[in-house]
């Protein structure tokens, strides 16, 4: 079924075998796509629930349907990929990073306020809307958790028992896929990407002391949003390959 018939409805929109699309999704279904009663659509609840729905009403901005099939975890990877990214002054660049990370398969995103960058206000509601749109675009069924900005030190302290990798452009950093292979962790990866100019020396030192590995993304200098996309893509590919059986195609 084409992506244009993929819709989102929060859990409270479901009642037994019935679902009512929220106003914006209903408008898209009835006014833009002009779907009528009898059409079938896919509806996800953002928490892993996927539903095949037969529309019973689609008129006047009200779209309702009957659930014909239910599944869990449709479109979700078999690994846990988390991104912590430095807040950017340029809103569109940060939003691009969030959108693409969701499409790649990230299931949790934390915004980091580095001491190297003045405090930046983030429209979290807008970012959450973009995350939902990216979930639908990539045919996922879970909206990644998106956390408001917090200090680097506070975040590191909360992750002492699950160290990950810090993207670093220094010559001593190890290529990210190799870091993941050496870690022996095949179902979880936490990636830290700094703001413009990268993390401060003190912040990198704090990450080192907490067991985080420094990972390289190659020899070229990348913007923050590009680094986030590349890092998430490399990590997702590395984690995905470790979960395949020997008979599966590489």
C-alpha cells in the first residue's frame, strides 16, 4: 500500500475496533486524498501499534474506520539507536537532523546544550510534529522519544551505565563501524554529536572518563546535521548486519 495511505492517530483515538483520525489527518484523508468510505488505510499509533483500517465514514472533516488487522512493531528495527545532538542556532538544520534520524531508525533523541554555544530556544512541539511526519514517511509505527535540551554534564551523568560513542574529528578517533564492532553490543548504540565547532575539551574529557569511545566519521569536516545523519546511518547499518543470520544477504 503506498505511503499516501499511511496515517497517524494517537492511542486515545482508538476505541475497541474503531478509530477516528485526528483533525489534521482527517483533513488530509478526506480533503486532500479524497478517500471515501470503503477505502482501506494503514494507521499507526506512534507506540508500535499498526492497524489496517476500513473507512466507514469520510466526509466533512470526520474520518472514522473499522480495524480489520492489528500488528506490533511494523517498520521498527531490531535494535535500539539513540542520538544526543548539540542544539543548533539554525532551526532548519536541527530539524533536518531530527527528521532524518527518525527515518533512519533512531528511537530516542536528546538535545544537548553545550557550554560552547549560547543557550538556544527550541520549539519542541514543532520538532515532535516533524518526528511524527518522518515516522509516517519511513513507514514506522513508533514516534521516537524527543527530550528537551539539557546540559552535556547532566546527560553524561545519566548515562554512566550505558556509555556510547562521541563523534570526534581528531586523528586518534576510531571509525564508527569499528567502534561498534569492538564494543560487542549488537542491539544498542548511543551516539553523541556536538554543536557547531564540536564539544569543548572539558566535555570530551568528561565523556572519556565516563567510558564513551571517540568515533570518527571520516576525514572530511561535516556540519552537525550531516554528522548526525552519517553517524546514525553507519550505526544502523552496523547494528543491522550483526543481527542477520549467515544465510541472509549482506
